[in-house]
């Protein structure tokens, strides 16, 4: 058995060592994130079958849970670490070619720390420890958004930082209330005692925590930072922020609402929030000229859909939500990476400047199309089974409100399809009569390898959705069976 | 008098939190907003320490013989606040560096005037 | 003893309000420094000497220094 | 309008918090994990300062995360200020007067010594790595303000920073390699209330102190040296 704590320690240690490697040679720096995340991927894949049999508990410092910090490597946690390591690894391959200007060394350190924070959030079983790792994630994203140091980057980083810092303060107040009420910081311990206190005093810390984590999860109305931050960051970072960071925020909310609170009374509230977020995201995305802003708004829409699916609250719903979450991670990372390369080639972020890309950069355009079709939910790609599972789960609920909401979601999906088709049409069918000779060009390997792996994964899972859906059933059950979670931590 | 004594620390802590939130929500100047964040942080730290206080308690340090463990104040909020203070200074330093750069780009720190990016 | 605590807390709140009112950012920074210092005293009264020390060293001294440098590099007065 | 909205929002929050605070009476909180630490802390970790034993040993992963947060901010700050590429080499400043200069030169070693004392004695007296590191960094702040032209050696401070972090992680991993858990206190606990006691706690706190000190000094250095 490998100790799950290594998932945090290896990237953290290598991130700390990067300055020392920098003294030896600047050229090797870009391979260190690659190395760290590859080892994380191996460890996660090795742990995955083990935790499906039995949840692994690690107590830091050898102190038993309510007293020391514990890591809970359950199906949900290891599923997330696998996703983080996989997406992070592929994006780090892309970054070896993409990040050339500016302070390269600092980029790689912050990139590794961001993923370390994300891994820590999904593994820890202690609410204050979760806050600390969440702060690592947030602070490294604030700085990475400002990587280029241009006007837009700095401005959106400032917006992001102020809203994020307010959110963190709210989380800390919520944790303070919980500690005052229950005298413990262990999530399982709080969960075991949550019904012993009155309803309203317990409910208010929940509001603080949800507001705080909602900022990172980009749930309406806390998402005004997202389109700016995601569109002015470097494309590799946009891929990570869209594909992983907001999902981590959602993970924190889901963990608190499902496992700690068991607040099934709030599910309908979240269903509504999810649909509002979805509709607003898709409507705003439709009118964008800037490709990255369009993708950022589409992320808001997708996170709304995932929120909706998870808070249906049945095993099928959560499985569908997690499926869509993985699909969104792959698809959005793929879209941002390909769009980033096209922007690098054309020098413009405007959608209309992508005319004739289908001839000029055939492979990249093909990959972009795969990602776009997958997010729309067309059949041979991964988005189709994701949306199908969600709709199926919603229809089996026999709830008139959920059925009405699913109708709104389908309409929003049509809007989504419309703007993605618009881009694909610009790429393939416009500008053919252009007089200038568009020479065919092949993207460098550092772009093609990650992009094709993502595209391959999307198509493969689209054809064999059963494989992933079966893997995701256990994490869904972990969320629903909170008593097992509590018992496994505090016997 | 008794109720004032009991709640004066909570009152102080939450006054700071609300003043800080008010500054962040209302003020236009970026440095002022960051000052608001710093006051907010101080308020939260004071609140956490107040939660762990025990009446007639002593500091959780066995510096001299004869101290009773059961009469010590709770050490956990103190450990949390040590962490929170350092996190707070990290965020403040980053925010200030961003504001220095923002000033270089725009020549102003008025957040209402800096609207390059639209919603 | 209690009355002293009440006075200190009120002073702290007054400095916080002052920090929000002052148009001169340097004054506002000093006012927020006073808030931190008084908070350090309150931490000590609440039997948290470790935290009091950290707040005095980090909250009052270093943060103020960093603020002063930042104000010097930007604009001193709020519009 | 904006003010009114803010005030209404804050009033709602205030009402909510007041409701919860009524459930958390001041000064009578009996928290089970806090009491456990007070009763068993000295025995289990050997440190007489319970806060230190909680920070470094019971909740050691928090501390590791926290110094990482500070590192993240320091790196991010360096990147934000440096990303224009062309750092103006020497920012011209008026030299300080002789009295200030001499005073600063005189005070600097005293401040550094205080900082070192505080983080070496973290497990015995109030204070520890963060406080000591911050005090040492404020010594650098004084040097910047008083003795213009003096800069810290970036290479040395980077190496200190890296070593601090690596020692922390190394000690943690040593516990894992020896067959226990990460950050297990594997060294002999010794006699409480003596300098060489409580196993790995003073070692980790010294590493944290150096790391925090060099990071904060680096933050000040970066901010001071950036062009106006």
C-alpha cells in the first residue's frame, strides 16, 4: 500500500526544490511539474482499486482522528486526485512549449502548488485543514491569473483576489462558529454531532461556508470574477482553473452539505441555483466575441448543470453529475488548450479571426471540434452520456419541479449548441475565398500530445460510457452513505 | 454590567468584522479596500480566540509548577489563529503588490474608474 | 479591570472607524496599525500570548511596513 | 445606494451571527479536543507550551500548509512585480542621517538575536517559528528603511527558504520511513521544560522560523526594489 499522504508531499517537495534546480539549469525546470504529476497519477491509479475495497485512513503524526488531522482516501477523494493528476499532467506537457516568456521558474512553482492545494482539499478530513489547502489553491490562482502582467491580467487578478479573500473570511467565520458549537474540527466528528444542536444555529455557519466556497465554485451570484480571470490568464492556467479549480470549490460545498450537514432540505435551493447559474452562463456565452470569454461563460453554465445533477440527491443523479464533471474537465481543458494555440498563431482572441483555421491547423481544429461537440452533448462523445444520465436521473425523480427545470436545461443546451456551432462554422466554413495563401501548419508535439490524449479520452468514454459510470458509482454512494463515512473515521 | 462584560469581546470582534466588510463593500480606493480586509482579518482572529476563552483560565503553557490543565484556555483556536494571521499577511502582501502594478498601468486606484473588462 | 477592557475595545472600534473615514491613506494605515496593536493587547488579556506576539510582530509591524511601502509607491490621497 | 445595500446586507448578517453567538456563551466553552490537548499534551509531545505542540505536532499538516501559503504569496508577489521584466536596478533613495544609520546598524543584530531566541525556545515559552521569523524579518525592514543601499543576498535567502521547507518535509518523511505516520514524533521526548526536549518540535520550529523569516524578508525586498 502506498501512503496517500505522498500525493500531497511529492508535488509540494518538488515545488519547494524548484529554485535549487534553477541554480543548476533553467532548462530542466519545466519537466519537474511533469514528473511530479506523473508520479501522482501512478500513485492515484494504484490506490484507486484499493480504496474501492476499503477506505484508507491516514492520521498525521500518529494521533487518532478527532485529535490529529486525518486524511480520508475514499473513492470520491481518490477519484478527484486521479482527475487532478491526469489533467494537471497533460496540461503540464502543454506548458513545456507554451510558457516561454516571463518568469518561467515562478510559473512552474505556482502551478505545482495550485495542484497540491487541490489535492489536499479533496483528501483531508479536517475542516480547518481543508481551509488551509483551499487558500493555497486560491492564492496561487490569483497570482497565476496575473502571469502576463498586462492590464487585463492585473485587473482581473485584483477582482478575483478581493472576492476570493472575502470568501475565505466567510469560511473562517463559519469554521469559528462550528468550533464554538461542537468543540472539534474533524468533519466526521462534527457530522456525528450535528443533530445535537438546534437547527438555526447550525444552519447559519452552513450559510457562511457555502457563501465562502461558492466564490471559488462560481455559483450565481458569486461568479462575477470568473469570466475576467479565466479569459486573461495564460491558456494553460485557464484550462486548469476551468477544468479543476471550480470543481474543487464545488467539491467542498458538496462535502459539507452532504457529509457534514446532511442538509437534504437545501437540495431544492441548490437545484434552483444550479439552473439559474446554467441559464445565465449560457446566455452570456452566446453574445461573446472573445473566444476565451465565451469558454469561461460556458464553464459557468456547465458548473450550474453539474450542481443541478448532484443535488438531485439520488445515486443516479450524483453519478451523472460526476460523469459530467469529468467530461467538463476533459472537454474544457481541451478547448482552452486548442484555443490557446490558435490564439498564439493568430495573435488575436476574436472569434472572427479564426477563419480558415480548419485548413491552416487541421489537427488542432479537429481537436477543438471534438471538445465543442462533447460539451454540447453530441452522441459519439463524452458529453452525451453525461447529459443523458442527468436527464434520466431527473426524470425518474417524479418531481414536477425537477421535470420543469430539466426542460429549462434542455433549452439552455440548445443555446450552448448554437454558440459552439457558430465557432466551429467560423473555423471550417468561413474565409475559404481568402486570397492570402493559408499554408498548412503542424502544431508542435507539446500541443498535439496532450490535445490528442484528451480527445482520445473523450471519444473512448463516449463510446464506452459504462466503464466510467461504473467507476463513479462508488463515489456517489460515499456521498449518500454519510453514516459509513462517520463510522469509518470515528469508530 | 455582567452582560456587557460577557459580550464585550464578541462585540469588539464583530464590530471589526462589520467595519471591515463595510469598507470592502463600499469604498472605491483599492488600498482602502485592502485596509478593510486587514481589519476584517483582525476581527475574525479576535472572534476565534474569544471562542476558546475559559473564564478564570490561564495561558496553555506549563511554565511553572502547580498549573492545572483543566483551567487552561483552549489551545486549538490559538493554533488556528496563528495559521490565519500568516495566511492573512500573505493575501495582503499579494494584494498590495497587485495594487502597485495596477497603479502603474492605470495611474489611479479608483476601482470605479478601472473598468476595462466588462461583464 | 473590566472597565479597562471596555475602554480598550471602544478605542479599537474608534480606530477602525477612523481607518475607514480618513482620506489620507497614510493616516488610515496608521489607524489600522493601532487596531492591530489593541487586538494584540486583547489577545494577551484572553490568555493567548503566542497569538499576541504574532499579531504584534506580523499584524502591527510588518503589515504596516508593507502598507507604507505600497502607499509610497502609489497615491497617498483617496479621490 | 451602494451604501444602503451594504448596510442592509450587514444587518442581516449581524442578526444571524447574534443568533449563533447566543449558543456559544463567552468564557465557558468546554471543548473536548482542547481539554485533551491540555491534559495529555506534555506527556505525548514533551513540549510545555501546548500551543506549540498543537501547531507543530497535532496539527502539523496545517503548519506545513501555512508556510506553503506564505511561499505561494512570496512567489506570486515576485512574479507580479517582476513581470515587467526590466527591474530598475537601484532605486535611488536619499541616504539616512548618520544617527539613524548608526542606530539601525546597532539595533539590527539585537533584533535578529531576539528573533532567533524566540524561535529556538518555541516549545518552552510563548512564541515560535512564526513570531521569531517575523521579528527577524522586521529587522530587515529596519535595515531597508535606515541603511539605504543595503540589500539581502537573494541567493542566500532562497537557499534558506528552500532548506527550511525541505527540512520540515524531510523530518515528516523520516517518521513515515521509520514505519510510523507522516510527521510522527520519533525522537526522544526528553525532560519537559529543558531546551533539548520534545523531539522533533524544536527542529521543525527552527526550520519554520528560517523559512518564514526569509520569505517575509523577500517580500519586503521585492516591494522595496520595484520601481515607482
